């Protein structure tokens, strides 16, 4: 079977998600999931019928929440499918390229490689901001530029003025894709207001983080109507299962939004607690984070990661030397993790 696969796929290394890496323990802070397990009700009716391609009630609910028109909103199986749709819709295999700025989310590269689209990289600067000159010098044949803010795994926000400069730079040349998977933890930093000025802007969103619905696999792409209509040409006929649409709509109701807002405040407080506590341990560098995770540099990150793993505290190794990403969990999980790290370096 391996020989029958496309050559591009034969060479492909799959994305090592938190679930693929595995682990056993009682503290899971490796996947940027929410610790809240909220209850929803669905009657599982109409399962003998196909779902709508874009469920009207869900689209209207998220558009209202995001502050855009329903015509500017597309829902998909997580933001990951949004990444793939954009690449399939706008990039010719073997001709066009995407550009992204590591260290950042790994699925941009894998989605492009799977389809046979060239990947160009312009690393972030030493303070993890965009290298605008480097991007400008590498825009030939680039159709999509992916920018994650808050960035995964570093946790920082990309400067708004640099995002505007990038949008101006790529006008009539490429689409800037802002990955805002973690924006609900800092909504004031969203670029959604720029949609009115820039037709070459697309924004990725998800219910996996702040809405505590990682298992639902429900994401959104926000863009101008013309761009959304292009994506509708390539999306699968029935991308949103009926129970997913029903639960997601409940999460976006007035009560659901109030609960999400409360839980975001709780997680932001836990992040601050974890950040202060870790900062007091000599030899550690704790980077400022704006999502539901923190990046921490240890004297020996791999050793700390393994020691935590062996005690049932599952964290996430990062591609940055000696840096480990720690998701923000419940206060109890944060206390256990902080206590373990304190004792480890005592």
C-alpha cells in the first residue's frame, strides 16, 4: 500500500498531535484543551437525513458572536479543515506556495505538503514577531501567508501594525490567513475589524479552546463573501453533523456565551497564577502568554518533560530548544504541576 500512495504522501511525516503522542496520567496539560466539561442536550433526531452544508442557525449565531455577516462565515470540521480548504481552493499543486513563520502551528506545512504545494518559511524574529522584509523577499508564487496570533506554541501576540503592513504588502498578490484559534482569551487583539478594509484577509476560528468543545470538531473561517463563496466550491457536501450543529448553536446561545466568558476569565486567572509561580523558580524563563497555555524554558526541557510524563503530568514538548508548552488547566491541575516543578528544581 505504501508504494501505491502518492510519492508526496510516501515522504510525509504525520502531524504528531497530543493524542498520537499518548501518555498516561491524571494531569493532561498537553493539548490546549479546556478543563471544563459542559453538558449539552440533543435529541439525536433527523439522523436519517443529511445535515445542511452550512447550518443557518449555527452560521448566524457565530457571525453574531464574531461581529460579521452570515455571508462572511463558513463552518467546517475544526479550523484544521479551514486550513486545508484554503490551500485546496487557492493553491495550484506544483506551482503555488504557502508561507508561514516558524515556530508556529505545524498543520499549515502538513496540509500544503499533502496536497503537493510548496512551503516557504520565514522564521519569526528573536522576539517572535514577523520578519516583514524577509516575507516580502519570499512572496514569489505565494498565495497564502499564515500568521498565528496568539501564536502556538510561543503564546505571544503579533503586532497589529505588522499585520496591517503585511496585508498592504500582499494586496492583489496573496491572502493573509490569521489563525485566531486562541483569540477568545484576548478578544481585543482580533483582526476581525480589518475584514472591511482588506479583501485579502481570512480568519480562522474554533470552538475547541475557549468554548471547551475540542471533541466537537467545529471551526469557522471568516472572510469577505467572495472568498467564502470560493471555499464553498471545495468543501465536502455535508461537513457539519446534525448533533455538532445543535451543540455548537447551544454553546453560542446567550447562556452559552455567558458561561464561556466566565470560564475564560477563570482560565486567564489560572494562567496568571501559573505564570507568577513558575517565574519565581530560579533558572526558568516564562514567556508571556495570551492563549490558554504558557511556553516555559527550562535548563533541560527534555529532562523536565520526561520527569513530568513519568509522574503522570502530561505536558507538550516544543520545537524550541529546552522549551515546554504547558496548557492552562483547572486550578488543581495548575497547582499540581507547579508543585511538581518546584520540587523537581528544589
